[in-house]
């Protein structure tokens, strides 16, 4: 199996089982806004836990080749090669903001 390299600023909504999840790229301005939201969010001791269910289970944002965020249900975790930093996403504001940058098939669900 050949894995494609995921480009920075790529967002993926974990929506489907058995068909490709929607993906899109953030603009430079959107990425800047995301990083500002991330910096302002309060730290959390909880790492994102994605449930093993059908339907929406969070979203993913690629930062650089070996670093990314996973966002779901009030928690945002940033992963790089050796660390995980988690923050609270009060009222799911960051998650909903990110989803609303997506195509209609995603944003209309939220």
C-alpha cells in the first residue's frame, strides 16, 4: 500500500466508515487564526479520545510532516514526534470553527 504524504494545513473530518473522509486545506490566514486559537486555549490533562462508533468522530489538522492536531468533543490534542499537548475546547468553539472552514458536505452538518 502506498501512503500519500499529507500536506500541511490539510483538514480531515472523520465522518465515514468505508468511504473516504472529506479533506480540505486551510488558507494561510485560516491557519494563522487556528494557531491563535490554539495558543489561547487552556491546557488540559485529557488527551482526545475518539469513540469507536459510526458517524462523526472528530477531525484532524496536519501541521507539518510529523505534527498534527486531533479535535473532538471539547478537547484538542497536538502530536509531534515525541510529545502530546492537550487543551480544552470550551463549547467546541475550535472544533466547530475548523469544521466550518470545510466544504458544504461538512459545514452543513454542524
